[in-house]
C-alpha cells in the first residue's frame, strides 16, 4: 500500500506537481486480459466478486501488465443493490438485469439500507490488496441515478423511458429511491476506503441522458449528498466524478463537491478548464476507439490529450470511457509507457 506524499496519482489528484502524469484505465481489470479470461470461468461477475482471492488477483493483473499508477477494485456498480437482496444480476453480454424492476413504492422495500457487513467480501478483497499494492487502490460505486436506471428499467436502456416516467409521475417516490441509493453509494465507498483504498470514483455513467434542468432537479441533490457525506467521513480522500456524454452538464456536475472531473473524449481538457476554472483537476480523456485502432493511432491520440492538458499538474490520464473487451492489451501498455516517458520531470 502506498501513502507516500509524492505518489504521482495522489499528487495529481490534489493538483500538485508529480514525477510524471499518472495513468490508469477504466475497466482495466477484466475482459481485455488473457490472464483474466484464463481464470474467470463461467457465471456472473457478481459470483467472482464474492471470492476475495480471485477479485484481488483480477485487480492486480493490469497493474503488473501495464505499469499503471493506480489499481481499481474489481467490482461492479450493482454490488450494493445485489447485496441487500433487491434482485439484480449481471448477465454476460447484456449487463445488469433485474427481473422485477422497481416501478412502485412496494418495490422500494427491496432496497433496504446497505451495511458494511453486507459487502464483507469486498472489504476482504481491499484488505488483501493493500498488503500487496505499491500504487493507490481506487474504490468506486455507481452514482444514484445510474444505478436507479438499471433498477427501474430492469436492464440497460437507450431511452430510459421508465426512469424518466417515474421522475415525473411520482416525484416523492423518485427522491426516496435516490436517497436509498445515495446511502448505498456512501456506505459502499466508505467501506472500501476504511479498508485501505486511497481514492474513489463515482460513476454516473448515464447521467448524460438527462437535460441539465432534469439533472439539476432530480439528480444533483443526491449526488451532492454522496460527495458531502464522503467528505465528512474521509476528508483527505480525493474523489472523481465521471459520466459519459455530459458536456452539457459539466458545470452542474462540477458543483456537487470538490471532485476531480472525469471527461469523456467529447470535451476538451482546455475547454473544461475554461468553463470550470483554471485549477480544475481533470481525468481523461483518450477516445477508446483509438485504442482499438492500434498503437500508432492510439499514441497519436495520447499525444493530443497531453497537448490539450498543456502541462497542467492536475491531470490524471485515462480513457474517455472504459477499456473495450476486444482491446489489444499491448496497446494499453504502450500508452502507459508513452505518457510516462513524455511527462517525466
């Protein structure tokens, strides 16, 4: 476990100069790695997450292979809802699936509060990892809106029609659902941090499906609650706030707390700092499609990202979305080496 004050990831997360720009990749642990496929076996990812030794190994694999500057816990955003018995699983090739979606107040009874002991297997994994890691471990959770969309739709959606309908048909129930899920986010991340994780990311992956007015009214208060509660419990810990297609929400997402802003590839780093402030710490934002195109194109894209950042200390290099399953792992290794070489002081 690292707690060194000059650790590159932790320094950049505070906007402080680092020995080099730190790199990690969303979804770096998992499907793109042959060593993962060799061990994973059949069944739901939720079953693998419940095996601390296996989950720790999956977390460590990309650190060993790619020399990334942070590990991200091998887990899933629906673990809390699954752990409290809501009735949700992750179907291979589909994603989170809830056979009985949340559509009425009666369904809210299945979404009881999360307690640390509900996810003891996750904290056991964290405890094992911090004994081995030489880089920081990132905790994570799904943000209330994104998790709600899975529970309400019952599966991944392009329209979020049931979610948006519930917002308007029953605002009281909507906010109750979001309060329950905010409690899940806080407890899940706090459990990981208490076990030794050193930073966290809150994934509001699908918030970009909302207008800014809807985000501000139906989502922002609850995301703000997550960040404020975590700041009270873990005041020295950096948090990253990430969503896809959220350029129109950038100012609102930035106002929920003192968070690092995760950018997808659609928003330039320079533009984000123009809008949010010159000292804004950002994460991102290489287009994952460029990684699929091979090392030469990917490294040109990485060069452009570094140029866009213009040497600002507050930059964590990442993709603008997660690693795709058919990614060539050697390209990711090349990107890490390139960013390290180009930014080493």
